[in-house]
C-alpha cells in the first residue's frame, strides 16, 4: 500500500503534532489513509518504482530512497502467526524531539558546534519499535538483617547499643504489560533509559493512518524465547524488590541477607512503541578505513515523553584551545605577580 495524496499525488507521512496524515507537497491533512488503488508488486520491490527493498521480509513500513515513497508492506503485518495488537503513536514530531535533545545536552562543555546544525539534524528519523507486553506472575521471599543503633553518655563514657533483627517478607505478585523490546537493533539499555512510555493514547490493532514516516520492522525473536522470558523475570524481580524494600521500615540500617524468587509468563501482547533516532558523525576521514577517525554517535528520544538517551563527542579543538588559554592565563598571571613583587 502506497501513501499518496488524493489531491496532488505526492507522498504523505503521519504528522504527530497535527495527529493526521499530511501531504509533504500541498500540506493537506487527512484523518485516514486514502485508498490508492495501487497494487503491491510481487517480491521485494517498491510498489511505486519497482526498486529492490533490502531485508523486505523484515519491513512493515518502508521508505523508498529512489522515489521517496512511503509504503506499507501488508504481507508482513502478520509475522510468525502474530499480528500487532496494540500501537502507541508519538505525541509530538521530529521538531519537538530535537528540542528535547537540545534541552538534554544544553550547556555541555566542549560539545562540537555543529552537533545540532540543520544540515545534520535533517536526518533525524522516527521508528516504531516492536515490544512484547507480558503478564507475569511472580513470588518469592526476602530476608533482611536489620539494625537499630542507640548511643548515650554516662559520665565520661559513651555507650552504644546495637539491636539486631531479622525480617522476613514473603510476597505474591502479578504484573500486567511488562514491556520487553523485541528488536535486536536497538540496545536494551537504551530502551531502559528512555522508559517508561506514556501509554495514554494507545490504539488497538495497527491503524494505517499513523504508520507512514516511521520505520517499522517485525520482532526478531518469538515471545516465548528464553531471552525475553529472562528479561521479563528480571523486570518483575526488580519491581518486587523495590516494593518489599519499602516495607522494611523503622530501622537504622537494612541489608538483604537471603532471597528466593520465581516467575512465569502467562500471556504476551505484540505491540509497537515510538522513538526518534538522531545519528551524528564526528571526526575526520583519512581515506584509510583502518585509520579513519570518524565515529557515529546515536541519540534516542522517547516519542511520548522527554526522556533522552545517548552521548555527544568531545571537540578536541575546543578542549585543546581551553588548555592553551588556561596555560597562557597562568603564564600571564605568574608574570604579573613577579612584576608586582619587583615593585615592592
């Protein structure tokens, strides 16, 4: 399915700020995806120009770099017998995502001047990341060594009393919609840093009007994979530990002595959550791949809130200049002090 404007035939994308499809040429807004009548070409090729699509079996949405068309690969919506059950559209567009990046990195010393220049930021892209939302049943026991310390003075002597206690907490818990990202391309630690997602505007199924303009690929491992099972268990364990730890109160010190934990996934939901990705390349090219000093830095933005993850490079020109100025100021300062001492 191609996303083309009924008015002028140009491509359309989802405008997160207007909450509508928007024609990139005439600016018209549409609440739903118009039927184009264009049939998908057989095989891994663009529906508009016939250009080949790389890794077509993994793509749900695709932007053709040859004809600048966004398309939905309907045949990939169902993957390994599973179809998306929920999707969370972004609540703001690329411009807002860049503002979030500017705010997050504002004032960082020695940041390259061109880090957020328009010619670099034009490449920021939106993406829907596949998730499995698990229903997890967990239970366990946590044993704590606790201590209260009391001190008092009697004459010239200070006495200290240590009261030692052992506290045991047993719990059973059920967690709903434990989010585990199912993309191997985006690192788990990145998702952890920008989580949680604001799910206020969550939609059922896969509405076609909110897809173009955002890259979308199928999950990499099935929901019953050992990796996802372990990660959901870790999520539930950490959540349970936070709650149980808060219940051990009125002690000067609390130390976990023993712990038993078990969990199992009873249900999973296939979903997509939005992020923005900004890639910035820093350094110079030597022409020799082994000596090339260019390096790519990636910044990720949660598409539903202000959370940003990533790091920026240090401008060695700025850093060296700083040290040179510091050294010059130090030399000038010493010379000035020496001149003053000669006058005394």
